[in-house]
C-alpha cells in the first residue's frame, strides 16, 4: 500500500486485523510520520521503474494507492507500475469537501491560480503545504500565516510567519488564529477528510473567504473507492 494518510493507516489496521499481510510504503517527506500497523517501508521508489521492480521483487499480489489526493505523480507511477507488472490496483480517496450555503469559496484549478487572486494588503492563512510556499512568498504586500507539519526547506521572507502544527485541529483553535493574526483569507487544497475541516468551519463562522484549490484529475480508467471498508474488502477478496 502506498500510504501516508489517515485512510491508509486505518486500512492497514483493518487489513492486519483481518489477517491480510500488508506492507505500507511511506515517501518519507514528513520527518516524524505516524506509522501504520504491519510492515512499513520508508523512502521513494525512484519513479514507476523502481516501483515496478519492487512490486516484482516483493511478490506483491495487489496494490492500493492510498496517498494524498494531490499526490498526482505518485498515482501516475502506481498506474504505470501496475500495468507493467499486471498487479491489480485500487485507489482509496476520501471524498472532497463541498461548499455549503453559508460558505464563501472561490474554486481554482492550481496553486498558481490561487496566488493570482491574492493582492495587498491581504493577510492570508495558507494551508497548502510547505512545498507550495515559493508560489506565494513573492506576492507584494501579502502577509502569510503558513501552517505545515515540517519547516520549509529554505528560509522564508519576513512577511511569512511559519506555524508548525499537526492536526487534528479544533474550530475554537482555528478561530483564535484568525482573530490573533487578523486574517482575511484562507487558501487551502481540497484534501477532504475530517482532520482539517475545523479551518473551514472557522472560516464560515468568521465570514472568511476561502480559495479552494481543486484536486488534480485522476488518470482515466482508475478503479477508485472512498471508504476503508470497500478498500479492505477488495484487498481481501
């Protein structure tokens, strides 16, 4: 299983409980990842060639892609490696978020499109991950509260305040951040799930507009489920 998400950890636990051997592969991008049940492999594969070689060497009978909804490169590698080796492939993706009647969202197709909507003198709550910071740090007059699990890989300008934190979060905590930093915009990715929804609830309650970056489209013909039970049934069957 290609993991690193809450759903991947839940699936590993479910399969282990059912007596199904599982190897979870984590990319290693987070310094202290939460480890799932069962065997764990850390580090990348070096693209579809490396993944295909590992699938063959490890005699993997089925492959589940339970990576982050924005890990498009990893999903593409999984599709190619599965096709080469004849390994059955299933993708587990949690449902995306849906805008409610009291929300004020602007959906955009990319990080660059999100950045294009920001202008001085905005104070922005940025929760798109540390690797996306270079897209936003050069915007003149835009102050950023950038939250991530690990620190940025390179120094950031003075107008960027980095907040290191790991969910789950609370609505009260998110509201406190909005008030403390006088934020007037939230920029986030449509990751889905419940761990980080409090920021959306807080934005709704405080009238904060949201720029929502849409997920990349899945490869054509990809077999996909959105629940851990469905993925476990497929893997066991």
